[in-house]
């Protein structure tokens, strides 16, 4: 499939894909607004139950007739890893006291929601389905392909791109080192996956024949132009949409994004147990040098959820997971549809004047 054929098959005019933004920031309203503006809206359903995912998909459909994407986590769990939860519980007990929460209790390892969520995707048939943390099994991929849904997998290395192409995806999301939120690495240590997005796009384009979608720190039209010049068929942006009114991020989160005058992002396992990029804050600092007490994903994620929920309600950004890419200092606050139109205008301007959209 060629670069232009991907946009044509997706049914979108502009090469702009909304990153899934799972866990609250990504709402049906945000997905629909991006789709209505002729980009590809995305619904991050990884943290939803199957019932919630179905309701959210249908909510998007009630807001737009345009195509959109659904994203799930596939793999990445460390359920069999041995751990001692006592140090983490002790640290969180102090945080809970500050936030007025009960003493933390170790939850049971959450069951993998992917199988039930996938059934919803198969039944609802969104225009596109993307996945991260791994690759679905062959039978699941066969069933997905039978629906006509465009399949996109996340790669953080050229080797992962090859594996995704061999699995039969229609496009590869190249997640560069600059990208915010969780690293999608699945075929090696995450340290080996910290490849700048421009290098990753070019590397995957050389190694694979399927279209590539560039993701990582892209915030304006000049950067979109640069990614397309590198060979990307489209770009995926998340941080650029975090401060839109349709985004469900806590107000404290949005304020922290807009206040970032420079890149203060770090890679941390503090909140979920998996490496993820976000703004440095109090909780990350409290775990600095004590990373060995962090529990495996998704147990750490479940354990820190009450803290994160309370912090959001109190407006305390120090204990929120402030996921953001390295372009955070360029964040703008606009309605999502206006953001897409501005990005398109900047892209045209960059192409007209030969701007290289410095990263």
C-alpha cells in the first residue's frame, strides 16, 4: 500500500492521526472532533471494560460519520515476575496520607482485558484498529483482516517494524524516542528502542514495504512536513491535543502542559511499571534511585490509580502521570477541529516555503 493509498483507504483528507490518549484524556468527543476535521480520530480503549469500549465506540459514531481508530494494549504484562510489594506500599502510604486517602492495599493482578475488548472491536468494525506492547496472535489478526479494518501496529525499532510487517499489518506506527506516554517496545529492552523518530521512520521505510506513520514530539505543521519528507505517510500526534477542551485530561494536567516552557520530560516506570515519557514531578522524584521497588505492569498501574485519581480531583499535578512528548513546550490550547485546521495550514506553509520543521 502506498502512502497516498493509506489515506484513501482510511477515508481521510489530512495525514493527521490523533494518538489514542487512553486512560481519560482520550474522549469520544475528541476523537470525533479530529475525524470531523478530516483527520483520523482515535479512541484509546485499553483501560476500558468491553462494555465501556462498546459504549465509547458508539458514542463516537453518534458524534461523527467519519472514520476513526480504536486502540488496545496487546501484551506487555509481567504477571509472573517476582516482587516484594512492601517498600512500594510503604511509600504510597505516605502519599495517601497527604492526599487524604485510606492506606493502600495491594490489588490482585488485573486480568488481561484484551480478549474481551478485541471481540468488541471485531463486532463494531471501526475504520482502523491499532495496537501496542506486542502483536495479536495469528487467529486474531485473521479475524480482524476479515472485517476490512485497517490494521496498525506500534514499532519502536526497525526489527519490530519487520515483525509487524510479517504479521500482516497495513501500516506501522513508528514511535520515536521523543514520544510521550508508554513505550510500545516488545522485541527487546526499551533502552535499545530510544531511536529518534526521523531515524526510525527512515529505517523502517528502508526495511519494510508498508506505509509508516511517524509518532514522537510532533507538534506543528513544520514538523509534519519534515516527517512526510522522511517518508512517513502520516503523523500521529498526542501531546498537541492534550489541551483541547474536548480532551478529558484533568485541569491540573493541562495547566502543567501549558506551563512547560522547555522539555522537562523523563522516562519513568513510576506510575505503571512500564517505561513511559512524562513531565518530571513529585512522585517521580520520590522514586528516583529506588526504581527497584516499582512493581511490574499492570500491578503498579492498578496500585497507583487511587493516588492519580485523587490528585486529579485535588488539582495536584505532583502525583498525576503527566504523559507528554518532548515537544511539550510547543503545546497550544485550541478546540480540536481548529487544531487540525491550524496544523494543515502550517503544513501547507512549510511545503510552500520549504521549511524543514526543525525537531
